[in-house]
């Protein structure tokens, strides 16, 4: 399966809320725990979750894998 490099999306805050909810659904108690697991600084994760920063390709793959999403599904939430 070929990986697709994601480009910045135009997800609304309501859609990005689903990404935040997914982090808790898979068992993380805090965003900091999730950030540590995927190898990013919590401030960077906050910027991603709030639509101020778009993760690079390798980070997209780690986030998608950790959340049990495909890259396409992740893009819909970014």
C-alpha cells in the first residue's frame, strides 16, 4: 500500500474535535501522554489539534498508526 503525503486540510474546529476525541477513545488519559507516545512535544500537538500547525509525513504516519486510522481518515480530521 502506497502512503499518501497529506497536505494541510481545512477541517473546522468541530471536525478537529473528533480527532481530539479519538485520542481519548483509544485509551490516552491526556494529550501529553499521546504526544509522548508519538514522539512530539505537547505544545506541537496542541498546535496540530487546534489547526495552527500541520504535521509532516512521518509524524502523520505515527499519529495515524497510533490512532488506528488510515492516512486518509487522519486527513479528514486535520
